């Protein structure tokens, strides 16, 4: 279908093209995409929305996909936008949900099968006191990874079925690079509001070193400990007084008491009769530096302090330390991921590892030759394409025409074989999954 006259084609500047060839240095950015748009179903679409919340703030939260969008559309825009990782959710004809984690611009790509998942809204409904913090997503979550490396003792027991060391190192690096690194000495602890837990489940008997990962997403909540329960109630009531809430059930009723000391000695006198409320629901206790407000001294006060007139006042440079109880509240979603394939490039490179297919040395050598020949053919096509573009430019320059240079520059990095290969790769994955389901 031809373009209308009113639809002007948006030209890409040379700076954007240079930026697309080499990624920008700095914090990692991601795009969570559903391939096929509406074809994946409502549940997977909601799972994509939940994962975008997990990847905040360095992700495209309001990204809108179309059915006509192909993988090359996202990889082309990843460079100018500074996107370093792509999380691609798709659904095969057999009903399997897959997640592909790709590093731009040259790969590698990790393909996971989403065996089970729970949406964030379902987790919220199952909780008695769900958390919905508005400021929890302003900073990237703290990444905690467990059991991603196999010990030598376990490798000896597993023998040939043990997963390769370079595979474990690759999976660990890919997940670590999703979020910006945290400097323990410079990063304020109060800014970290969430934690993303990745736990690799130990392989069961009969598995060939399968990498199965459980994903959990929690919010970090803290409360001051070491104080009596009545004082904590009064501190919470002070915050409720200034709020706009009409119902304030957390306020202690001191109307029937003669003195506040009666409430301090017997909290049940103010309406709290539950014995379980005296216990602190916590996962751990830590000591942190308390945030203290300091008075800004005037010029006269600074001169007195410098002269030593205030020497009688104790002044210590150490910050005040307070104990806090830490509790994790789950936000969702939950996922159980099984690694099935590792590719060199972005979703269309040579397969470096496969969970279900094992090749002999002769087959690996033959596959390497095929990929080497394909690489040379691609370089030859690009060379011929570039020569044709240069020839057309010279012909237009001789005729004095200058209208389609930008379109030729876009075609300079374009190869029709790329789009064809992506489609073939998607069909191949679906056929492979059908074969796996038949084997099982």
C-alpha cells in the first residue's frame, strides 16, 4: 500500500545512526516486549506489564506494540534510545510461553520457557495487607542471586550431566547486567525499596544439569525496634493525625484513662487486647545510621564554636545508630524459568547450548562451517548493496538530483535476509517445541 502524500517520512539523523552501532555507556536500560501483540493472550500481556514494573525506572513502561512490528524494529531503535537489554515474551502454537533475554547490539540471547507464573494482581488478592507504595519504583531493585554456580563436589556427583561452567557464568552475567551496580559505601540504604530474588533450583535426579530459576519480587519495609509497643503506637498515631483519612482505627483511645502512664503500663487499657500485637512480625533486625536533622548555625554561633566557648557540650562525629526490623512484602509477579537455548547473536545466531538437543563433534563442526559460509554470504551481500548505493549516489550527483539520500543510507545497513531469518527462526522454535511436547 502506497504512502499518502500527507504522511511525511521521519528521517534518522547521522548521530542516531552512529549511536545505534555502538551502545551508550552508563546505566543499563531495557525494553519488555510482547511479540505478536494480541496473539499472546491477556494473561501474558498482563505478565509483560508486571515485568515492566519490576524493571523500573530504566525501562519503557508505556511501550505500545503492534502485530506488524518485527524484532528488527526494536533492535534498530535500541541504539538511539540507549537500550541495552530486550526481554521478549512470546507464545507458541502449542501454548508454551517463552522469554528471550537478549543483549544489544550483538547478543547473546538466552531463551527461557516460562513453566509457571503468577500475576501481581493475584498475589495482591491473596495477601491480607498488600503493599502499594508510590515511591517504591523510583530506584532499581536490589538483585539477589542464589545457587547460580555448581560446586566441585556436586559436579563430581553429576559427572557428564553437570552444566558447563561457562554457561553458568554467562547466565549470571546476563542477569547482573540488567540493573545498575550498587556501591555499598556510597549508596544510601533508605533509597533501596525493592529486592528481586533469583534462586536457581537444584537439579533433580535424571536431569542433565538443567538451569531452572525461580523469580520473586519483594518490597523492603522497615520499622524501628527497641521501643515499647505503646510508644510505637503513639508514634504511628502522630502520623495519622496529620493525614486526610476519615477513619483512624489505629489511634489509641485514652479517653477513659486518667494518666498516660496507665496506657504505658497496660496497653490493653486503650483498647488493644490482642496478645499477638505485642510481637513484631519481622524477617531480620539490622543496625543502620539514623537520619538526623542538624540546625544551621549562624555566623556568630560558628565563631563561638570555633573559639571553644561551647566546649562543654558533647560533640561526637559518629552518627546515631538505631535498630530496625526488616520485613519483605511480596509485590509480584512470580515466575519459574527453565533455560532451553543460548544463541550468539540476537535471536538468530549460532546455538551455543541447547537443553533438549545434543550434537556430536562432527555435527558441531558441520554447523560451524554452515554458519561461517552464511556469514561470508551476508558480508558479500552487504558489499554489493553498498556498491549499488554508491553508484546511485554518483549518478544522481551527475544529474544534480538530491532527494533520496536518506533512504539509501537506511538501506545501507538493511538486509532482507535478516527479516526472513527471523520469521524462519520463529517457525523453527514452534516446531521444536511441538516435538519436545510429543517426546514428553
